[in-house]
C-alpha cells in the first residue's frame, strides 16, 4: 500500500461535497433533486463572457500566461475596484485559479507552520481545513447572533496572544451577514497596528440586499482582499478569482503560484474581461434581483415549517437556519429530507463544529419556482 502522509490522512471532509454527491444520486434515481445545498448560481456566465470564450477557442493559442494573470484582466479588475471607490492598480491585482487557489497560495506565502490564524464560527470550512493542513493553528471564535455572526475588535482584544492572521468574510458563507462598516474599519486598523495579516474574503460583493458591503482596503492597504468570478459573476466552474495584495506579498505569492499551478486558466482569463461590460452587469444584476425574490419567499415560508431563527440575510445567497426545534442532528435530518423529498440542504456541521448540528444552510440561488417547490415538499413532509 502506498504511504499517505499524516497531513493527507487528516484532512477534514468538506461536507457540502458529500451532500452534492448524494443529491446527484437522488437525481439519477428519481430525477427530482432540488439543489439548495451547493453555493453556486444556477445560471451560466454572462453572454459577453461566453461569446468571448468561443472566439478565443477559435482564434487563440491559449498558452501559458504570466503567473499573476493577463495584464488586460488585471487592469479590468483594478478598474472594477476603482469604480467602487478603492485605489487599486493592476500591479496590486493577482489573478488566481479560483479564490480557493488564491487562499492556498496566500496562506503558504504569509504563514509559517505553528502560526495562529483567527476566524469566526460559523465560517467557511475550507479556511480552517486548508490552514490546518498547512500546519497552522486555527482559533475559531464563537460569533453569535448578538454580533451578526461576525468577528469584532472586542473579540480580538480578548485573545491571549496576538495572532499571525485574521480571516473575515463579508458577506459571509454560511450566514450571509455583512460586517458593519465601522467594525470592519476597526478590525482593519487593529490588524495593521499589530502587523497582523487581515485576509478579507469579499467574493460575494455585488450580492446584497439593502446593506452596503465595505472593503478592508478602504482602511488598510496592508490587508489582502480576495475576489472571485464564481458568485456575483456566475462563473463557478471557470475557476477564476483574484487577490488584491500588499506589495510585500506580491513576489512570494507569484513564486508559489508559478510552482503550484503555473497560471490561471487562459481561456477564462481572456473571457472574464467581458464580465465587467455594461451588458454583462445588466444580466448579473438581474440575477441578484431574482435572489432577492427567492430570499423573501423563503423568509416567508420557513416559519410555516417551524424554522423561525435565521441569521440576518444581508447578502450572498444563503440562509443560516436554526433547526433545533426539529432535530438535534442536522446531518441526519438533511439526509432524511433528501431521501423523503429530494430537497438537498447542507448541514451546519461543515461551518460550525461545536453547534452546527442545530443548523442548516440553504442556498437560494436557484429558480424561484424551485424555491416554492422545495418549501411545498418540506412542508408536506414535516406535517
């Protein structure tokens, strides 16, 4: 038997991927799966992006690009940020193979084995799992409803020692909550004053419902901002993201990324420039309007199922729902619901290892009719 490293053997499963596999089996056997589990849009990339990709396949070699990405795309991303009031140049931007590839390269460049990195719980599990695989100590701070399930400076002040890094996400996965602008500025200042690397996951910017999404770079250009084409831009499978980096991290990230993946996908880079055009934006904003309709529908229907405690759904396309009135094992409850109704939901244990068995995450990025169908099926099952 081939040897497996301790690191490889100890990697924690990303449970949502297990749910997706189960939902695919349900679809194959019954043809009725409703996907409220996967955190992705149900729509393809914008028309201008797909048209540019088709032209590139016909006309271009599609060879390697610089590790940091095509300058045309870096400039388009920088202009996108400047349009949102940030002073970002193309040199600040590093294109990545999805935001996931960016996180891995960044964590390798910024942290040493044994470094402590802080994040909120509930939070996106891949931060925790990747950092631990790389040998970092992850401290998860319980962020309850009283702080909108987000970190605060008061929580950081209570740490016994200054960490090497802090990871935040706004809007958050799984809660959809957005950090107050003043609190985000205070966190960025706290980190800058202590030489703590602030990693601000901003991949859901563009998807919000009446609450502004501030950026960490509004306060500190020593923070790292993570962006992605997956969520607002409806391009998950294209595997393309970016980072806005302080100068000190640019060369280390470039060297690590060049060895890990050489470069992000060339076809996606060429096509993604068109994601920032006015016609693409009109298409994408129409998706966000539909998300808002779906969000309101679920907020109306979930109390009918006995689910009344829900995190403030400020942005992204998730609802973080307390199902403790229905079960004390959300993993089994979600499996039972899928078997009985075909509705696939993600148990909270992925996002909160301490209290997640009382919570589920619902994604409302699908068609509005599917949201109605899902609620009808669950209501019938629970009654």
